[in-house]
């Protein structure tokens, strides 16, 4: 049975101590890392945001893990790829998040997935993708460890240790996954990625989490925990339950379980789950806030769609460049609009907008039934 540890950690000043305790509770790194192993630590960087925004894995967590990898005899490598299609986006995100500085000070190598290159690999027993391009640093590592952030997400409700590896894909492939359109299919695509990456361990930064408009525009929450496990799926099950979600309804978890990873009932060690349970506000405005029966029964009367707020839009083009079905259209005056006929409700436009300029347009029925007037 997979074990997931939960350790209380009220702030980042005690992060390393909590991480050490969490790792030791599930067996330590001794059986994971051999002397000389290149250990890829995969944080969540997403966009160029400061640590206090809770968008990215906190640099203190990254630094602590780099030091622990060194202590185990491994060679720490920190890498990720930003979620925005703009030259230099990953480099800016690594700097703005404080991750680059923290990693370098801890003796780690920094790799930028955006510039490190990608290699095509076969996917075993594919659910959605028989082949995928993966970032070379992931494939070259002897050990891969996920360092996710505890956050809500508009498409997958919750984003954690499994979804974290979506950042190992080139942006064009990410668009293909979003173009699948349905949550369950997207979850299966992420499970395909996970099956190729084969991570050996995960440590979740739940000290400062994010609720609401996650994964990039939500509200920071002092959730005060560190979680660890050698099973990313098990960790996601416990983390999702901890913040008030049904773990089996998380598309990425469901996809991973369907593919044979993890188990439904992990063993919690350390702090009992019931002592740290809290209720994260789900993504506000997206269809994740609407019970499925509403959308089935009310059809076109119940609609929730992204809309560009022209007053807040700075015309950077992030939505336009990253829209899989090309539903975001550029007008002659340089502004942008969303073609509702093409929109597949993947919410990439809202997730990646640096100025939070994508609102959710609700029909009257949707406003009434989701109690947001």
C-alpha cells in the first residue's frame, strides 16, 4: 500500500525541517537516489510570478530539496517549462519565482525545458497519445522528483504531483492535449505523460496554497502542510481530499488510476488527514463550479464562457498565441476577442493571461444556479 506523509509547516522558515520529516516518514531518499544520480527536480513555475503569489513552487522548497539530493549523493537538476508561448518566458519565470537563484545557491544545475530540446518517445498502453515529445532533461535524468504546488485548477479542479509533468511537453503538444476538449480525455492525456516520465518521488508545497481562480489567478491560502510520497497518484488523492475535493473526480487522478498507477486508498502517516482538512474554494466562474447535471439538463441555457475584459487587456497576445483551437481572434485594431463557436472551454486564455483580463461570461441561468449574481 502506498504511503503519503503529512507534516504541518506554518511558514517557510521551517520548510526544510518539515520536508525532511515528511520524506523520512515514507522511507527516505536512500532507496530512491544512488551516488552520482542526476536527479531532476520538477517544480511548477507556470508564469513569471513572485513566491508570495502562490502560483509557483516556493524557492525555499526547491532549495531544501536540492540540498537533500546532495546529501543523498545525487546531482540536483532543477527544470521546467513555462506555460506561455513567448520567447524567454521560462527564463523569466525561473527568475521571477526565485527558483533559479535558490537552486544555484544550493549547488544545483538549472535547465530550461524551452531551450533544452525535446525527443519523441513511445507511450506504453496509450489512452490518448501513442507518441509524445518530452523535454530532454526529463529523459536524461536518472531520477525524477515532482515538486508541485497545492492549487485549484479550472480544467482539472485540482493540480498536483501528476499534472505537474504537463510542463515537460512542448507547447504545441500541450495545445493538442487541451484540444481534446473534455476533462476526462485531458486527464487521460496527462496519464500518458506520467507513464513515460515515471517519477520516483514527490514533495508537495502546501505551506502556501491557492484557491479560487487557480492555477495562476487564485487567492493564496495558508494551508500549512508539506506532503510526500513515492507515489504521485497517492499523494494527489490525499491532497485533493484534504482541500475538499472528491479525489476520484480529479481527471488526472482518474486517468492515472485507469492506466494502472496508484491505488484508491493510500495510507496516511504523520499528521492525521482529519486534522488538516480544509475547504478550498473551487475555481470561480469556470464550469468546474457547476454540478454536471446542470449542464446536462439546461444545455444552452446554462453557459459559462471566457470573455476578454478589454479594459484590463494589455494586448500582449498570450491568449491568442496559446489558444489550441484558435478561438481567440486578433482584430484590426490590435485587440482580441473569443469566438464562442470555436472555444472548447480549456481556459488556457484565462490561465495564462498575465493581467487577469479574461473574465467568465455567464448566462442568466448560470448566474442563478451558481449563486453568483
